[in-house]
């Protein structure tokens, strides 16, 4: 690809062409939520307070236990992954960072086995770029508000015992579902809902990057269908792209169909109050019609 951009050079062999075609095929099928995920803390948008504090923490080379909470699709997971990459570098992520979705394994067993086992592992490795390597590991528990009460209590004990070598980041939508002994041990950061203008700008940026043609109103329909969840909006956009292919227009109607939204008349009919009022209007109209005959 670099040779093509520079121009000239020898014609690629059939094997090279096959390899590049295969790579391009894989690239097209990368989920866009991963492809356009922020790579560094500086790339995180519209969470200015969180970013400012995290940058100061990272500059100091230390990290407290963290609790990120707020609506879905506002950048909580992306932010901590970007912070981990800034702290450890890409080469150490697999050794120093454990990411778990607590909604998959909600019970106490996951704390006793995977979390405790990872926390007890010895620290190893150093950054390839020569920067100082933090003397701790990081465990990310996504959707921590899905964990059972006994599992949260066991996690509190693990946090206490492994405080010297392990930091924890709990991510949840509802902070009220996290027990107080856990919240009191974490620095809490609230992620605000993203403004609609920011969602519009990000979706347009992704569409332009993918060469996707959007009809008027398509972006607005995406934002409305996702209800503030930018991750869902990006997923809907990629789904629309796969349906229409290149050089075809993505319309608001297509977005509505993919999102599974009910047409207005169906939504109205499903509401008992509006259905009854509509029926009364139709009966009155029919009675007047027969009276005039």
C-alpha cells in the first residue's frame, strides 16, 4: 500500500495481491466500535473532567482504584483501555491488564478464580519504549453492577489484600447497585451523556472515513435510534453499510428498519389510550357519514 501511494515500483505478484486482498477483507470486517476506539486518553472526547484528572494521574505514574459510571455508550470502557495503553504501552497490555465482563460471570467464583489468580501473579516485563513501568497490574471489571452481592463482598477483600500490586477499575451504568465498601475504596468518575452535536460529528467522521454516502436525516435518525448510546449508533451505521454496500445511499428509513423501530401508526395503535381515542374518532366519522346519506 505504501508503494502504491508513493507511485511506481514493480507490479505486485499474485501471492502479494492475494495477501493484500485477504488483509483488506479482514480490515473491512473489523467492528467499527473497535476500529474507531480512542487509542490514548487525549483522544477521548467530551469527558473533559475525567480526561484532565486521568492525565495528571498517568503523569504521576500511579493509579488509584477507579469507578466509572454513567449511561452506556459514553466512553467508559474506551477511556480505561486508553489509560492502560498510556500506562503500560501496547507490549505489556496482555501481561498487566485483565479485562472481564462481570455480566458474563456474575458470581463469587470469578472473583476467587480469575480475579484473585491474576492479582497474585508476579509482575514481569518492562516497556519497550524505555519509559518507566508502573509497579502494579490493572483489573477492569465491566458491568460490575451485574455482580452479585457476595461477589462484590469477595472483591472488596481481594482489593484490600492485593492493594500493593493491583489496581481495579469498576465500570457500571448504575452506581447505586455497587455496595458501599467498594465505592468508598474507589475514585469515582461520572461520564456525562454525549451531546447530540458531538454524536453527529463523530458519526459523520466515521461515515467519511468509510466512504459511506448518507441521505439527509440519516445521521439524525441514528442518534435518535441509539438514544444517546454512541456505541449502538456506530454499530447501526456499520450494519447499514453492510446492507447497502458501496456507492449506495444510507437512508433514515433503512436506519429505522435496522434499529427495529415501530412506525408511528403502529406505535400509536399499541398505546391503549391513543388507540381508543382513534377508534372513537373513526366511529364518530362513520356516524356522521351515515347521517348525511
